[in-house]
C-alpha cells in the first residue's frame, strides 16, 4: 500500500510541475466547474437512445405509408417498393444517421461546457480539448472596452448555473462554464470584482 501511495504522490508531483511550467507560475486559480449539467445531458442522451431504438420501425411504416400515398410504385412501376422490409432498412439507416448527428452535437456541447478556466495574473486562460490535443485561448482582463457580466443569484446559486461573461461592443467574447459560487470560486469572483 505504501508503494502505491508513493507512486500516486510522485505522479501528482510530476503533474504539478508540468502545470507550473505550462502556466509559467505557481500562482494561478482554477475555476471549479459544475458537473451536473453535463451529467444530466449524458443521462438524457442515453435514455433517449435506449427508449427510442425499439420504435425505429415505426419510421419504416411511415415511409411505406408515404410512398403509398404518393403512389410512387404505380408511377415508377418498381415492384420491390411494395415490400415493407426495405423500408425497415431505410428506417434503421435514418435512425442511426439522426443518432450520430445528435451524438456529435452533444459532444460539442459537452466540450463547450467543460472548458478548463484558469486565472493567471491579469489573464484568463481557457483550455479545451480540441481533436487529439488541446486548444488554449488567452484573454486579458485589462483590455479596452471589455464589459464584465456575472449571471448569478437566487436559484442559480443553488443549482450551480452561475457564469461570467465578457463582452466587447455588444458581442460575447468569452464565457466561463457553469459553476457554484462557493469556496475557491468565491475568491476568484471577489478578485475579478475587486471587492
């Protein structure tokens, strides 16, 4: 057990040295993100796929009915369009096409919600997964014409739907992921609001 603890502490030490080298300083604050919206989105997607898959064959029946209403089989004189099983194959293809596009949209939204936000000196660094690597965006807090907005209060504090938004000329330049305004996040908010 001591060996495992030693390996874990050594790994944590190596990771902290990498981060200090990456940020150029050991004095940085990281915003703790609220994981609940991401978890709810993943659970809702899984439930949607689980409960909608058995009903995909209704899509085939709809295609069969639609072709019958338009009387395409009589006009084109294609006999295999009268068989329902071909429409079931089509419905499976359409279902998996819709499922794939929904998975892509969900993964993009999760990537947007799970950005790592770090405050280094007078800059905000946002690190997100991008392809097989990472993408870094830096924003200077002392830039000209930058307006700060803080979405908070009421039910948002309890649900962790607080966000900080920076705008310039009415256009949103930078937003943080959702977070709870407690503990370390409160000190970050106080430092930005200079209170």
